[in-house]
C-alpha cells in the first residue's frame, strides 16, 4: 500500500457494540498494523 496510513471502519446493527469491539480486538491481536509508523514520522 505504498506505506500509506490505513483506516478501518466497522459498522453494525443497533446495540451490536460488543460484537464490533470483539471483532476489532481480534483484528488487533492477529495483526501488527497498530504498531506500524510511516518512515517520515519516525
């Protein structure tokens, strides 16, 4: 992705916050995207 920042948006039904937070947690524990910093900001 040319080292550009990446965003993710999770959208769910009413009152599905627990499911969305669980999905976000699973994504974060299985990837390292949240630890990456573009070179120009290091």
